[in-house]
C-alpha cells in the first residue's frame, strides 16, 4: 500500500461537517478501492436542496429524454 492509499484508507468513514448551504448537512467519505473515494452528503429531511434532488413521491418517473416522437 503506497502513501496515498494509506492516507485515503485512513479517511474511510470520516464524517465531515458541512456540504449544504441550506441545512445542517454532513458528509461521509468512503474509500472504495485504490484511492477511489465516494463522498455522500447527508441532508436534513426538511432541506429544500435535498427535496429538489429527489423525485416527487407518488409521481411516475419522467420518461427518458430523447425518446421517439
Ligand atoms: Zn441540505
């Protein structure tokens, strides 16, 4: 394991405050493989930004763009 991988592995599961201007969000960092990392942002349930990112519940998914007309 090289220095960068060791450094990345040490961050696995790290919880980082912030990540959203609208709520008291935090981020978690996940090391997937060989320094490839994923950061998840955890918003509060009421966060307007979070709600904008989620499809409206109870509505069917939008058809894919570029469909036949
Ligand atoms: Zn948020």
